[in-house]
């Protein structure tokens, strides 16, 4: 009994963290899903098609401007703690890096929206408004995203959750105003994202505190080498991360170029349902993987690794079964304009499940340092996509979604091979010792 009580005391904080994360993550996902589905039902197909185009560009900037830089802060914080030094220079190095890369991403996204928007028949005022709102939303989202991650590193989880929930709740409120005032346009939809990101950025900056918000210029000059150290951490995963960043715009462009604005709208609307399915991916990366990394015994690590595979495989099976049995109920959430897309919905569900699996194996690879072969993933992905490009007819929404599903499978396959190679290397090293 004396041994059991301390065990519960140690497990209590971890259980509380997991419970709070699950509640906050579910609330964030639910708010995002409600606002996203409301826009699908509110906007005409032509407007939602252009909104999906701009949303893909927005997602590209947020991903491209990061390229794995934000996640390196956990490594720098751990290393600085061992040496009893401040890790703030690396925080500012990540901020500078992301703001610099933002300029490149914004230029590419603006050109993408301009030319693709013209192709699907959007007017010039709509295109220009979309570009401006996309840029503002991405700038604020980058700021709040980095600070939210830092708050989590500082064990200020509730404040980080408050930032994330403020973004989605503000966005939902803005979408509600769109419905009340009948502003069913793509520009209004993007304005809701920009306003949500702005509120989140303001709240995040205030919560962060002066210790993080400012740093002496002299200290910045003394730590100018932090930029080179940061790049050293990013370079091994850079090719794959860049490829991942362009997938959203690429899928949307295929639907627009070979199809029409209707195809773009269908891909975007079905993607809203895919977001709901991916809820377990965040729990895996944020809660389970850190717990897994706390295990030092390799045999126990392998057992827990395989046990979670059983869990996410079962989750994937249940998702596919539910989509197969109740497709009409799920499509009802999108409205009458998207009825009859049962097969397309099944493909989107499978894609979301595959990305969930990829999130697991990729996180394990990064956390264990199995990244030496990550630079070769680009050749593997491009080869696979070239094969798919020759076999699919992209005038069909279904075939565009098949392309997205095939890409997710390529990612899972490559990361899983690296997982297996990593475990084999650990076993050989253990036998050698």
C-alpha cells in the first residue's frame, strides 16, 4: 500500500496534463469544425471554391515559414538547461527565421492566388482582398503559434490552450456574424481567420511576458551564431518539410487547373470532415510520444511503441467503418451542394487516417534522432507522385483525392522504413555492447 500511494501521486499530474490537453484539443477542434462547416454551408460553391484556394495558400505560408524550426526550441531549451544558460537567443533566432521565410512564402502564395484565382474566374477585387487577408492571417498565426509552443515548453499549458481556443472561438464568432449579416463571400470567410489569428496573437504576446518579449541588442549580436546552429538542426528534414508544405496548394491547383471551381470547392469541403478525423494525431504527438520518450528501457519502449500502433490501427478501422456505414449523415453536414460524394468521402477519411499514422512514426523518428536519411524522402515522394500523375485524370474530384491519398501513403511508408531501420540499429548496438 505504501508503494501504491506514491505511484498514484506521480501519475496524478501526468493524468491531469493528459486530461487538460484532451479537453483543450477537443474544444479547439470542435470550434474549428463548427466554423469550417458553417462556412461550407453558408458560402455559394463558387465563393467557397475561391475561399478553399486562399485557405490552401494560408496553410502553405504557416507550414513553409516554419520548416521544423519551432520544434527545435525543445532541443535548444533542453541543451541550455544542461549548461545553465539562457535559451532565449534561439527563441529570437526562430522568430527571425520564420519572419524572413514568411516574405518568400507570401510572395509565392500571392502569385499562386492571383493566377489560379484568375483561372477559376474570380474577380480582381476578390483576388486582391484574398491576398491581403491571407498575408495578415498568416503573419498573426505565426506569432501566436510560436508563443503558444514556448508557453508549453515553460509548462504554462493552460495559457497556451487559452491562446489556441481564443483563435478558434473568435473565428466562430466572426462566422456567426457572417451568417447574421448575410456576408456570404470568400473575403468574409478569410476575414474571420485573420481576426481570430489577430486576437490570438495579442493574447499570446501579453501572456508571454517581458522576459521573452524583449532581448538586448548586444545579446543578439553576441549570439548571432544561433542562426547557423538553427539551420544545422533544420537542414536534414528540409527537403521533406518543403514537399509537405506545398501539398495543400498542389492538390487545390490540380482541382482548379484540370477541373473547375466546383472541384476546388468539393476538395475543400470534404477536407473539413478530414480535419475532424485527424483529432487523435495531435494527442499522439503532444501527449503520447513525450511519454514514450521517457522510457529508457529499449524492450519496454518497443512494446509501448507497438501497443500504440494497435490503438491507432483500431482507430483507423473504426473511422473507415463509420464513414462506410453513415456517409449520408456526414455529407449532410456539408449541405446539399455536396451530396452524392460518398466515394470521395471514403478516400478523404483514408487520407486523414494515413496522416495520423505518419504523424506517429515521423515524431518517433525525430525524437530518436533517426533523421539521417530524411533528405532522400524527396526523391521517393516525387517518383511516386510522377507515377500517380500519369495514371490519374485530374478533371475528376475523386482522382484528385486519390492523388492526395497516395501521397499520404508514400509518407507513411518512408517514415515507417526509417522507424524499422532505427529499431534494427538499436538492437544491433545492444548486441554489440
